[in-house]
C-alpha cells in the first residue's frame, strides 16, 4: 500500500464521514444534460448555485497522480510494471485551496488497510475499519468491464499489495470526496458499485492523457542507472507536455546526505518517484475536460526533489519487474 509522500502542499482537515457530502440531496434529475458545466473552483461552482452532481463543488482542484516504481514486490504473482510507462496512482479531489479530506463516506469503505486509520489521521478522527469483503476489482465484471479491469492491472499497479487492494484504497480514501461520484447523482435506477466503475474509468481516462514517460523521453530523459538528471530539466519537459507545472516528488536519500552533496544545503530527495498533475475541471470530472493548473497555484511548493544540477536519479526497473 502506497501513501502519498509529499504532503507539504496539502493538509488534512477534520472529520467528514457522512454518507453524502451534501446530506438530504434528492436522487432525481441529475442527468446533467441541461446543466451548464461550470469550471470547478470558479464562483458558480458552489452547491447553492448549481447541481453538485453536474459540476464538482466539493474538491475542485483535481489531481491525476502517477508513480515511477522500480519493482512491485509481487512479481512472483505476475504483478509487474508496464514498459515505457509510469503507473497510475489516483485521481484526487483536493479543495480549491489545496487542503483535502479523506474517507468521506464510510458506507463505501473498500480499503483492506486504511491509511490513515481514522478520517483525520489523528486519534480523535472517526475510525476507518479495514474492509474484508471481495476485492473492489470484482466489482467490474457485473458491468461487463473486464477490458477496463485488464487495463487497470497493467497500468494501475500497486507496490507491496495486490492491485485490487490499492484500488479499494484509492476509491474509498479519495473518490468518496468528489461531489459528482456521490450516490444521489446516479438516480433512482442506481446499480450497486456503478460509481466505483465510473470512477475507475474516469481515473484511467485522465491517466491516458498524461504520457509522463513519453514527455520525458522526448527531452532525452530516460531511466538509467548511470546518468543523473536535473529537476529543472524534468520540470521543463513535463510542463511542455502538460501545459502547466506539475508537482514532482522524489524519495530516497537527501542530496546533502549523499557523497556528491555532502556539505551543501540542498536537502531535497534524490530519486524521482511521483508526479502530480493539477486541474480545474468543467462540469463533472467524469467528462474529462480539465484545464491544467500550476502546482504552485496555491502558493505551494512544486517539488521536494534536490535542485542542484544533476542531483537526481531516474532509475531503471529491477530485472523481471517490467514487461
Ligand atoms: C425532476 O424533474 C421533473 C420534471 O422536470 C420535475 O417535475 C421534478 O420536480 C424534479 N424533481 C426534483 C427533485 O427536482
Ligand atoms: C480550505 O477550503 C476548505 C473548503 O472550503 C475549508 O474548509 C478550509 O478551512 C480551507 N483551509 C484553509 C487553510 O483555508
Ligand atoms: C491507528 O493506528 C495507530 C498507530 O498504529 C494506533 O495506535 C491506533 O490505535 C489505530 N486506531 C484505530 C482506530 O485503529
Ligand atoms: C542538509 O541540509 C539541511 C537544510 O539546509 C540542514 O538542516 C541539514 O543539517 C543538512 N544535513 C547534512 C547531513 O548536511
Ligand atoms: C537500477 O537501479 C534500481 C534502483 O537502485 C534497482 O532497483 C534496479 O535493479 C537497477 N536496475 C538494473 C537493470 O540494474
């Protein structure tokens, strides 16, 4: 189970755990055909002014996030990484100011190992109980979406846990905090888990527009265990591809704890590991009509990586971890 490592841009807010983000909402008339799809985080994107099923009115700063992992830990079970591609982490609904909530509807808790284990991450939060039912991956077959399931197993890959557990984590921790995936939005003919499948398909559609590996490769930045790279070059390549500055996250040793960086004041991390793309979205996030937004738009940092030229590793995957 992977957990976001760079929380500097956001902070967790206190307790939200009701079954619907806007209690008392009717399940009628949310086809969204007659609604103007307002831009999230604009003044019209407010639950008093528009249908929150048709314009995102809760978490309007939408983030599509990806990992660069070098192994999964479950290679022996066939859980491997896709060649020439970063993998999908998730699709998250941050508030417009960059803070966020999590596990917003505990009646749709499908995460076997909740992280954090309360809605606030603190002892005073509502406990998030581990889920022990059938993996969320089994929710797709009744909708005839085995092709989506196969795609997810290829590109939405977990490290250290089965893929399905990770998808359950992403759905329950994050997707339940979008207004447009709320149950009333699906109308009186709602079929159980319909919104789960809808979320997976939406997360995948964003991911498909964000070829991180290709954007880096076009700038001659390719995985290597011998070459080192500069944050500014990664930023330039991804900003050119995306149209706004994403957040680039690194793990591994701090630069000034390495031999090369000894004695410097650069304590950024040195192994490229994640990228977060920020959007404002027109109407339902399901429409996949996002406007790229700079990761710095809330005054936040755009990276935790070392800034010194040539300080970063973009490592090759382990032998046998990639197909
Ligand atoms: C749904 O739409 C119908 C037809 O326009 C209308 O009669 C009804 O009042 C609406 N229901 C709600 C809850 O808005
Ligand atoms: C950010 O926005 C949310 C939702 O509107 C609000 O509850 C929270 O207090 C805001 N946080 C800060 C730090 O302004
Ligand atoms: C959450 O995890 C912490 C640290 O492991 C533990 O002390 C606490 O009892 C757990 N809380 C719940 C509600 O499970
Ligand atoms: C690394 O840099 C940070 C911030 O500049 C400093 O606080 C820390 O002591 C440095 N660590 C080492 C090992 O030099
Ligand atoms: C490259 O380096 C990574 C990280 O140290 C390591 O896990 C991987 O096995 C190496 N890959 C190859 C092909 O040597």
